[in-house]
C-alpha cells in the first residue's frame, strides 16, 4: 500500500523540517478528512491548529 502525501499550503512547505512542520501537516490532513466527512466544525478546529503551528504559537 502506497501512502500519498496530501497537498499542503505554501506556508507549510516553506517551513524548515521539524516538529512544527510535522504537526501542521498532520492537522491539515485531519482537516481534509473532517471536511470530506461533512464535519465542518472539526475541520475548522484542525485548520486553526495548523495556522497556529505555522505562526510559531
């Protein structure tokens, strides 16, 4: 089974490799899963966490 890396925003792509980038990518993936499941509130929570990670908070 081949796992494909989901597309991420340029803000995350430009981050140096490390824990913050990994967390942001995981949050984007979780947001996409929630969106596809119709869970808009959960999607928003994950997007918010991803944004906070990219801003260094």
